[in-house]
C-alpha cells in the first residue's frame, strides 16, 4: 500500500489538542480545604453551588490549585485573602 495516497486517520492522536490546558497541580478536597483554611464540607458546598470549578473522575474530585487560588483571591463566598 502506498502511504502517500492513504487517507488521513481522523482518530490519530498524532497532533495534540492545542486548546487543551492541563492544570499544573490538582488538589484533593482535603488538600484544598487545608490550603483555603476552611472545612472539607465548605469546599464541597462551593463545588456543589458551581462557585468552585473541579474535575471529576468517577467519585474522585480534584481541584486545580490555580482555580482555587483565583477563587479565593476574588473573594469567593466571602473568603478574603490576607495581604
């Protein structure tokens, strides 16, 4: 078979998605709570209300560290960062 005349495979992973940005660090709910100095139920409440974005894989929840920092910096749910 001449490979130069072969149709390109549309399912080929040869070219990564340029728009896909993976977070550098993912936190568990417990780690996020410790970082934000709040309880785990508070983190879960922020996620459930849609205020704090998260990633889910089955029953596992992960929060991007940069998303949490942005949320807290903007004063999410009344939380204020100390200067």
